């Protein structure tokens, strides 16, 4: 049975009031969250059928982590959305532009975290079957194939939804078998929404997050050599390509408050390395840029030091960024 975590309905209501003229439907945020968790557990059960039972506990752990982190992320998203009302709600006069900019930056960070959470479902899919390792010489080729499949799936879901909205039926929908139509109709019959569609918005959001994550991973693998480390007062940030990690080395043990901030930024203590580290991605560099005590000596942002950031400033296409 799925384990659900609390959804802050009051925060969801405030977020709705701040961004829409329509009334909030009590319980809708919780229902949407639980539907997403249900789909994740359905995925987990399907994966258990494919792998040895010794992997079942790992799958359960990933699903519980997904459910917990998803609740935290959605609650945070609603809190962020409630901070500043939409200009349509507040009106253009004396609109708090600076506050809105801060809100949008917080939204970007929240979406980045959501992408990582959605990635847990890919881990569920790979348990017991082997994932795509960064050390695999064909990693980029395999990921590009996976990306093409995800993008095709996204386009298919959008087309099926569009067909249903136009015809009010799935009969005759291109690309759907009779069995596929029956499965979607059964899913729609269980949907709590007033006007359900074959693929609810969370299906598209989840798949789109996976597309973003895979695309970024491809970009990261292609440009890993473009990462650069830096020194900061009392330590050094190093790029460990062999381990695929951004590592932070300190001259002295960080204070308790600093350790909390490192953990909040996704860094973990690795005794075997003698470093605080996290997977080497652009999100890792972005997280490091938010921690003041590891900023480069002389000021500035570690993000601005990266070659990919300088390319972006020059106007080069950069599809890996959020």
C-alpha cells in the first residue's frame, strides 16, 4: 500500500487564490499528490515483477523517498506561489516587481528539485536491471536514445489528449489499440477531476521533468571536462571526474551550522574521500553558488567560473539549463 505524506491544503488554497480567479477545491492538492504517488507505486509493483525479490526492499525504499520528497516539494511550491500574487490578481499598479523576481528564482530552484525527485522513478525502473553508468563509453548514445523515446512519448500523450478534447472519445485515435483505449478509459473513470483527459497534467509534468533531466545529463556528460574547481577561504572545491563528483575539502572541520547548510545544498560527507561531495552536475555548481562560505576567494560566484556559463553569456545555445 502506498504511504502518503501530508499536503498543506491551506498553502495550496493560498497559492490558488494568489494566481487564479477560480475557487480552490478543498482536498484537490492532496488528491493530485496521492494520484502521483499511486502511479509511482504502480510502477514499483511492475518493476518487482521483473526483478529478483532481493531488490524489492530497495524499490520500496525509493518509492517511500519519492513520496516524502514529492510532498515536501509540492508544499514548498505552494508556499512559493502564495508569496506574491499574479499581476492579473494584484493589478499592474505598484506591482512588487523585485519580490516577483525573487519568487521566480525560488520557483526555478523548486523545479530543479522536482526534476531530481522525478529522477527517482528512473532509479526504480533500473533497480535490478542495470542503469546507464557515466563510465559507460556509450552512455551519451544510450541517453540520447532514451531522450528520443521520452520526447516521442510526450508528443504522443499530447496528441491523444488533443484528439479526446476535439472528439470527446478515443475511438479512432491514431496510434491507439483497442487495449490501449480500454486502459485509458478505465484510468479516466477513476479520475477525481471534473473533466478528466486520457493523460492528466501530472503525467505530462513528470515526463517533461524526465526529459529535462536526461537532456541535462547528456549535456553534463558531454561537457564534464568543462567544469572547473576553485579555492575558497579555508578550503578548495575540486572536480573529480573519475568519481563524477564535485568535492569540497576544508582545512578545518566545518561548524555545525555550516554542515547543516552543506546538507541542505545536497552535499554529503564521504569519509573515504575526506570531502563533502555530491554528483557532478550543473545543479551541483548552482547549489554551491548558494552557499556563501564556499564562494571563491576574492568574491564572485562559482557558477560564473564555469566554461559552460561563459558560453551561455556569449549567446551559445544551452539546453541543459533550467
